[in-house]
C-alpha cells in the first residue's frame, strides 16, 4: 500500500526515475524553461524549489549538497546567477503553465519555467 507516499513513480524503477528527474532539473536550470508533461513538471518543481533555497545560502555545505545531485556547470549557474535573483523571495520560484493534451497519446502537457 502507498499510504502517505506522495511522490509519483512514472512507471519507472527508482534509478530510472531519479535519472529522469535529475535530467529535468539540470535542463530547467540551464534553459530556465522546459516543456514536459504536467506530472513531471510538478515533481520537478518540488525538487528545484528545494535546490534554489539551498543555493541561496551560498556556503560550502550547500555547494557540496548540490554537487551530489547536479553537474558542476549547473551548480555554478544555480549559485551565481539564479539564487541571487530570489534573495528576497521565500519560495515560489517556478511557474507551471498548462498547455492541453499531446496529440499522440493524450498526455497533459505543461511548461515549467523559473520566475524572473
């Protein structure tokens, strides 16, 4: 039973799901706007919000934590460019815009972007 389990599984095993979300977070940080399914966007939003909050501290512990999950280039952009943008903001760094259904399989599509 999945009582009190809030994460989505996406029909994948744990390592595949982790790799998928890691790739989505990396691309979102680099491009600042990506198009994906609504469910993937919601999960990505949860993760990126925590990473940006951690990056706002800009100390050695935060850098080590982020390098465990993200590439070096992404961590650098996150700490130097993105985190200072949100210094005065207490959360709500992403926006999800719903697009409608995908033609091929009817999946709900969305755009997730970092708020300027």
